[in-house]
C-alpha cells in the first residue's frame, strides 16, 4: 500500500516492524519507515456473537463470526544519522504515510492475505486521536530513545476462534415395534431423509412429496427436509406438489445425492386418484 499508493520507493526506503530501541535506531543505515506494534487488544465495540450457518447436503454447521482485534502501532520515519539536512525529507515521507493510511481506512481486498480474505471481514485502519493513544513521552521513555514526531495507527483485523456447532441430518432411520411380552420384532419401519431445494438453493417448505405408485406422502419442513419409506438408491424419481398448487411435478433424483432440486415448473404429472 505504501509503495504503490503512497509513492514511497521500495528501492530507496525500507519499511520495518522493529522495536525502536536506542541500539536499533543507531544501527539504521537506510531511510526507514518503522511500524512499532505496542499493543494488541480486542475491540469489544465490534464484537459479534452471531453464528453464521454453512449448510451441506448432510449437515449444518453454525460458525461463530470472527472477533475483531486492534493492532496498535507507533509509526516513525528514520533517516541515516538523523542529519539536519534530511529533516525535510523525513517529514515528507511521514506526510505520505499519513495521507496513505487515512485514504485507505478500509483496506483493499487485493492487499489482504488469503487467510484474511477467507474470513470475509474487512480490515479497517484508523490514525488515532491523541486522547485515544498513550502519551508519546511514555513510549519513548520506556524504549530509552529520544522523542520524535510520529503517528499512532490502529489496524482492526479479524480473528477466527474456530468455534462451531454441527447439526447432522439423519439420512436413514429404522423404527422397530416389539411385542411387549416376547420382545419379538413385529414390524420395522424405515424412513429415509432428503432435502428439497429450489433452483437458487433455498429450502422449499410445505411441499407434499410421494413415491410414484406408492401410498402415503411426506411434507417438507422449514429446512426443506422430508422423508420416504424407500432408501435413496431405490428412488429414481419423486412426485412433488409445491405449496398452493394443484398439480404435481415429476422430479428425477440424482444417484448418490440426498438433495432434490426443483429446477423448473414446466413438467408436471398428476398421479392416479390425485386432484
């Protein structure tokens, strides 16, 4: 960002993240812009306790949104030996840094590492007001160096705590009825679960579903889940009646998949005895 947007030439000026102790400052041999990280703390004002749902065919994962962490820096420019004739150049570079950081309060996505882009949470930067930062004299006295002009910069970044809860869709369920006296299994009822979705991937609730040439039907719930008495491998197609419609759609199933997609409303079929 500083090299391209701030027009700070990489071949002439270094950008570092060092602790600016007296020995470090004395060893600076090239013009340098240094970002000293002096504090890391959570931004509780931006804390989000919501969970983000991520669904697949067989499960739903509730993932806690990232926490927001403030990285606090002191930014200074250092030129070799701090010669008086270089003061103007030092100020010019510090001014470019200030302008660039204030102009990019929301960091461009192209500059983020892949790990940060995957969290889909923006990085936000702020040049601090004096009352929001520690006193410069405290920082320089702690480091044992001579006070010098600088910026206080806070970069707010996401931190993924990897907290999530998984809810698994039960694909097959066998219900057995036993004789209370003998314990013998009298009847076994098998139910197989499916998910019903529209062409956009949203769940379809309240649809009636039945197997062709079979009695009985199932109703899809709010998550689009319904069940059949036959396993997935034995069901090549289903009859589905959308909520509020009188006709039935003959919908093919996909081998090996537990999700049924209602892609179009063109093909319809009415099973015998249905209205």
